[in-house]
């Protein structure tokens, strides 16, 4: 049976060169980075070289990088620091953020005297920038805007430069969950001055369980995890040395091949869209996922003509992996909070499937997938 992986927004296969790097570090660099002897110093060197390399990709200093266990921890670290350490009293976000942001904001609002506002969205899930400006203009307290660069379900691309400009104009801080963008889109933080952003290595063919947060220089950081002075006091716990090295390698590969991979994947996605449209089935594309200018080339969210509760299961039986939304919501009976926000109830009740692509996908695999979809729908 063919096995086809079309759930790359959930996680990506690890690049073979990354596996080699991780294996070599696990074998040869087993010291604790906090130890002062030669084994510890060797491990510390690996961690700090990775920090410097990653920082260069975003045009920031190494001191602005904090290694974490992934994007969710990084979002938590940033949002809590904004309120507890930087005295933010007003958070502006959207109802279609990743739950690492939405649920953290809800928890913070229950713990602290913080106002939360949600920016309006249109029927495709795009931010109403005029409303965002109105919210910023009306805010008299220290404000943080938290909007994701690329939506993990819809693939919608935020106009990041416009948001940066608005935040600068109204003296607000800007946090962006950039998990779906890093390794796929170039980000220069001198040209696009995002104050805080996050990454998760397994979204760009690196290992799971490792990521980083970027804090603009000058912001102090209070740790979420207490118990040690690792990460310059920003995060207690022995650094995940081999996975940090693997993350560095994965990011180096992704950025070196960014234009080539983007072109290849974009062409495959367009082909897949064209083939779906040729099926003569009442298929719609959620959000901006089918728009090459407004949507990520990685993500396509397809709404089928009716509710097909066994659709994903039947795809899986045929060897095809896809998602009904974000992987974090697997097992939920509430459906996608993103689609429930932007669609009418009747449309949200129809089966929607997120297909997400990578450099490892082939045209032949998409042809097989189209045939299976045709048979199931």
C-alpha cells in the first residue's frame, strides 16, 4: 500500500542530514553544558554555536535567542513575560490563534488585571487592519499585539510589516507565533521589527521537543521554569544539546534551499488545487489557503460538499495522512475553533481537511491522493 504524508503543518519528516548531526552529537558530545570540565565546555560550545548560527538567520544577536522545548513553551514564556515583567495591561489578539496563544491569554486574563481585545476578521479569516488600528488608537495602557504570521489551519499570511508599522506608531509591543513561517519564509528582524517570535524545529524537518523564542534586545526575561541558571537565567533545565544542534542543521538546510523548495512545493500545491477543481465536486477552499499571494505554499484547507465523518479515517486506510485541523486538536469533538469562527454553522459542519506539503512530496503521490478523494466523495 502507498503511504503518503500530507500533514506537514503538524510535523515534518526529519531531514537525513539532520539525523546524522543529531547522532554524531549524541555519540561525541555527552557532557552537561553547565559543567566546567572539558566535556561540559564541548557541549556548551555546541549550544552557543547553534545560538549564533540561528541568530544570524534573523539578523539578531545571539543573546536574543532562548532555547525552549518548542513553540508552545516559547509562546507561554513571551506572553507571561509581557504581563509579569513588562507591565502589559492590554493584549490584542484574534480568535483564530493557535491554542498555545489563545489559552495562555485566557489564563493570564484570569490571573492578572489584563484587558483582552480581539481584532475583527473577514469571512476568510483575514485581519481587519483598520479595526486593529482603532483598537491600538483607543488603548491608553501598555499594549501587546499577538497575531500569528501564518495561520496553522488556514495558511493565511499576516501582513507582518503593516502590523509592525502600526505597533511602532502606537508604541505597542508585537508578538507573533511564527512557527509555520520559520524555515519557509525569510524573516529579517531589522527590516521587520517583531519584538517577540517563536520557532519549533519539527516544522522545518528538525527534531521534535526543541524550539526557541526571540526576545528583542533590552527586554528582561523572567523564567517559567525555575531551578537553574541555564539560558542566561531565562529557562532552568539542562539544554537539549543534540536536538539544538539538529535544529541548527535543519534551519541551515531550510534557509539555504528556501527559494528552490518554495518553488517546487508551490507548483505541487497549484497542481493539487487544479486537480481538485477538475473533479467536478462542490469543493471550497477555506481561508486564503488556495490564494498563492495571501496563503502559505505549505497549507491547503479543503471544505467538502457535506459532512463525511469517516473521511480522514478512510484516507488513512488508503495510506494518506492529512488533518481535520491542527494536530493539537486531534480527538476533540468540538471541531476546529478556526473554522467555527469564520464559517457559518452549516458550512463549519461540513467536513474540512487540511493537506500540507513538503519538499518530499511527489506529483505521483498527489495523483494517487486525488483518485482516492474522488472515490470517497
